[in-house]
């Protein structure tokens, strides 16, 4: 079995850049790409690059022949796209900036060479696939739940994965969260999302301050799933 904390630490953005900097052709094979909020780029199946999120948050969506499916939120330090096979699934990825972001684009042949020598146990690939598996599981469970449950689940996910603790049970949610973003991730209409958030606000489970949402009691929010 693998040590989860070690694998995550080894796979961090800082460590991966450090590994690549050992090679003389490092500068030739990476470039930082800046995007402002709402900017979008598409990455198709025949991938020649790997994308690492240096700063900011992005939404990653699978644009497939069976429709559009949200995959994950990329947070600072995450690998957005790591080619595993030449005939990769999903066919087309849409990467949308939720905030201003900096994405490090790495030539995949260069990265593959680095990983062969610096990561013989495939920790970085294992960590990437583990993160992707968790996100896909979340998407499947979201699609089978009622709208109210989907919204609560998504708020809990944001609090656990991307939130900032401000006390024993208070968690600030990422500042990119809006009614529009929540409705899109929960696969519901904006008015429906507004109605449910008003309910949570009336129960003093969530609130806003200067435009940023906070969970006032994460226990209460989690408890709603048992109702």
C-alpha cells in the first residue's frame, strides 16, 4: 500500500517543477499561460502537453459525443491534464478559469522523460488517477441525487476540499462561488439554487460577508443529508 501523504507531497507542483529543473532543456519545454476569469481553452485527445495549475481555480469539463459532463475543479498545485494513453478518454476537455489563473504547460515527451528517471514508482501518475477517480465518483453520485442533496453535497465538497477554516465549525468557501457557479455544478436552474441557499441562510447554516460565502456550522450542513 502507498503512503497517501507522501504520494501527495511528492506529486505537488513545487516538487514536480523541482524535478524538471534538474534537466538542461527545462526552459525549452515549459511555459506559463495566464488566463483571466471566464477564459476558456480546449484540449483534445491527441495530447502533446501536460497542464499544471500554478495558481487560481479552473472548472474542467468533458465535452463528449454523449453530452457535457463536469469532471472536477482544479485548485492550485493540481495536474489539470496528464496524458496516460494516446487514445485518451475523455475526447475533449474544456478548461474554464473560475478566477485569474496561471497554468504551466509542459511538453509531454519532456515530462515523460523526467518521470521515467525521477519517478520510477509512478507516484505522480497514481496521485493524478486517484484524484480523478474521486471526482468521477462524486459526479456519478451527484447525477443520481435530488437537487437539494446535490447542492448540499457540493457545498460540503467545497468546504472540505477548498475551504478555509475560520473556527471549529466555520469554513469560508472559495471566493469564486456564486449562484451561477453553484447552479452549473449542481446541474440545476439558478432560481432553484437561490431558493435552497435562502433556506440554508434562514437556518443560519450559511451566510455571506463582502460577497463571500461561509458555512457557519459544517456539522449542521452535513446533518441535512440525513434528513
